[in-house]
C-alpha cells in the first residue's frame, strides 16, 4: 500500500473517532487529538504507528499529541546544548540522558479529575536522569523510563501558538507538578528561552544569570553556560579555553593545548637562555678583546718607557763622557799652564 493510500485510510478511520477539538487534520500527524487509553497508547501509539509517515505521539490525559518538527536553527541549538551536556556527563558520571523518542510518565494531582490524578506521557527532547534517581535506567530492553526525569530540556515548538503554549505553559505546569527539578526551553530566537528550577511548593522560578551572564544548574553541580553562547553557538574548542567551561568541555583538547603551550614556553625559555648565553659569550669575547687591547697598550707603553729609559741612559752616559772629556781637557790645560 502506498503512502497516499495509507494516509487516506488513516484519515477515514479518524473520522469515526471522538476527537477533543475540531481542528483540521494534520497530514503529518493524522491522529493528533484522538482519544485513546493509556494502555492503547503503549500498545499502538507510543512508537511510530505508521509504515509511511514519520511521526511521534505523546499522550496527554487520554489525548494524542504529535511532537512537532524542529527547524534548522532549533536543531542546531539543540545539538550544541546536547553536546555541552554530554561533555559535562563525560567528566562527571552522575547522570544519564534520554532524548527524542523515549517517554516517561507524569503523574500529577488535579482536582478537576474525578480520580484527583491526571497523567501524561512526555517524550522530552532531552531528559536528564540522575544516577541517584530511585528508578533505574539503562537496561537494553528499556524503551521508556518508568520514573520521573530529574531534568528536562525542550526545543521550542513554534509552528503554531498551540505548540508554543504547550511548551511554555502546559509542560511548564505539568513538569513542575510531577517533580522535574529543572526545565529548560531552548529557543534560538530568544523569545521563549527560559531556564527554570523547582521550588519547594512545586512551582518553577527562573534561574537568574550572574553579572557575567552565566547560568548555573543546581541539579548538575558545575554545569554552567553563558547565555550569549546559546545564540552564538560558540565553537567547543573556544569554550574549552574559557574559564566558564574549562571544568568539563573537551578536557583532552585542553591537555593538548596546555602541553603545546608548555612546549612553546620551554622552547622560548631555551631560546632565551641560548640568546643570553650567546650574549654572555659575546660580552666575554668583547671583554677579552678589550683586555688584550689593554695588555697590548700596556706592553706598548712599557716598551716605549723602556726605550725612553734606554735613551735617557744613553744620553746620560754621553753627557758623563763629555763631562769626563771636558774635565780631562781642563786638567791638561792646567798642567800646561803651570
């Protein structure tokens, strides 16, 4: 059966079902709004029920709700944040993640319900399950989580106001009532970007960034991010060298950068030491040359002094000889005159 025929049959079957609203049929999710029991949901609707249509349904108090498709900026931001979370959990093994198609049950008090209890099955874009969660997660046969996620991240669905209201109001209310400790809404436009933490009376309050624009999780100690980076989608290599993220982003890359910097510093120190040694050798050579020049000058001066002494000695000897000659001549003349 082709996809068109399958869709036609599903739409025909849908007309026989009781729907909770009179909205037009969504061809990408033809059974949105169908009333089904929780047992029927797990049996038929939890996983994709169509052979030719890629759709995922959540269950909200008896009503099927299709998970809307994200656009490119939402997907890009979602993957960036998911990788950031993954880096944190790689460095601190304190939680596990579920995402996209994995659901968990919300059980909430609701006085408008005859039983006083309302239930829903949500498939968060990212679910955080602490290792301390009383319900275990991680077996290969688990296709849904039987407990309540400790944290939830949703990528804003904004194709319609119904979708926006579901993420920003309905899920915010239900996640809080069910005990989800932190609820983040990611929106690349910033219009619906929110980061909530649970108060003791099961209400959400906004997590306020510090003066540097850094948001810090109470659920995941040490997990923090700068608000502006959510819009810039700063490269992880750049985050790894940022003080805000150095505690968990790309530790191996940080080690390699540190090792390279240390090697460069050692090479620079060695080059400086070699340059200083060359300068010392040059200084010593200059000093030696100057000493040799001084020694040469002193030797020349000594030779000149010796020659002066020799000349003076010769002159004195000549003067003494002339004096002796004169004295001898004078004596001779005296003898003749007598």
